[in-house]
């Protein structure tokens, strides 16, 4: 195995922390930059006002061979009302980062994209990587722009890339070391767990989608499974098999929001209090992943199902709330 020197932008968050631990355990040298103060300890972690501030220092960049780019604005509903913020952070700054990578000969990038890039095609069944882009909100549009930037830089400047189209990352560290800490929470599983824990009402948005029960269908993938995919992808750079895009989901056909709520009640042993609300702006009806390519090329198979995801998220939520 080749030992990589990896920089993770946005590496102090929910996904980045798990990726950092996964790579560190595999023997890679990991450095994290994040604009928020980390809530956990990791050697080589830096709080920066902007990841480009860190990149602008030559001494900080000559030692890395791979960048895992997680830093981004990511709230779908907010992107609809504030698209300028999303294009500035997710596209303009990313382009500046790629320019620095080219200048400093940092060749490898792993990019966190989104299943949202497929848009309304989700109603046709499992989404495969060869489908066209059909973003329904500015957040998804910025991820499309990021993918295209990387592909063009790869052709022109020799950049090597692996793009992951995340579906709904959820759960928490299986060893209960870390989980979702953003408050107020914006991801559905931690919101649901928090509401159950506090005996508060969970707002279920949209009951008239063209789905089996009228609620949105999503593909939930455990954050630890997602992190493992990043570790496996480093071998693609080593074996000259990079410049590929992969869906990262569970691949079972998805779980409706109503099914998620019912599953949480069974796992936790307490039924959620539900308030049915109208649709949120920018939400596609169905997003489910075909993960055949990741299975065949990365040898990656998800280890955790929706019950595991809820159980680990619930374990973390109880720990986090009692520690505050």
C-alpha cells in the first residue's frame, strides 16, 4: 500500500471526521482544515476562516499529494433563497483551489458531489452514473459545476480525480466517538432522533409526492461506509484507474420519509410525534442509487442498513445531548 499525504477541506465535520479516522487507521498521513472549531481531537487539524487561506500559504501545500474536498455550503432550501452564497463558496472558491493545486502540482482530488445532480430522473428507478445532469436547486447546480470544473482541469492540466455522488449520509461513528453536531440540525435523521429524545414534534415535509406513500424517498448511507469508500478510492490513483465518478448510497431502492419515521420509532422504542407539512422548495421526489460501479471497481459494499444508521445516530444523540 502507498501511504498518501492527504488534506481534507471541511474535515472537522460529520463526514470529514469519519473520513479522517478511516484514513488515519489505514496508515495515511491526514491533515484537516475547517472553518469551525473541531469538537474532537485529531493530530494535524487547523481551524481557518477559509480553506483558501490555508492553501495560499506555499509551505502548507507542498507536502500533500491528495486533496479530499468536502468544504461546501449544503442546505438545499437555503440554496434556493441564497444562490449567490452557494456559487461563491462551492464554485468560485473551488476554482481558485484547483488553480493552486495545478500551480503546486498537487495531482489528486477526491470530490464530494451529490445525488441531487440527477434531479427528477430519480422517478425512473435506480440512478446510474452515466445519466445526464438535471439539478433542481442551486445546491445541486453548484455540485454539477464542481464536477465539470474537475473534468476540464483533468483534461487540460493532468489532474486526477475521483468524484463521489453522495446520497443521504447518516448515522454516526459505530464506536460512538463522534456524530452529527450541527445545531440546529439540518439532516433528517439527527433531527428525528433529537425530536424523539425531547418529546417534540417532528415536521414531515411533503405528503403528495408521486411515491408509494406520498413522502420523499431517499437512499441513506452510513457515514462509516462512506468513509471506507474514500479510503478504497486512494488505490485508484495508485493503479492509474482514477478519473471516475461513483454513486455512494445503500443501493436498496431507498426509504420513504414515512418509513424512516416508523423505523425510528421501532429502533428507539418510542413513537415520534408527527406534524404533516407541505413540500419544501427544491426537494426531488425520489433519489436512489445504483451502486454497481462502486461494488465492481472499488470492491465497496455497504455494511450498515437503515436500522444500524438509526441506532448509531440515536446512541450519539443521547450522548451529545447529555454532554452539553
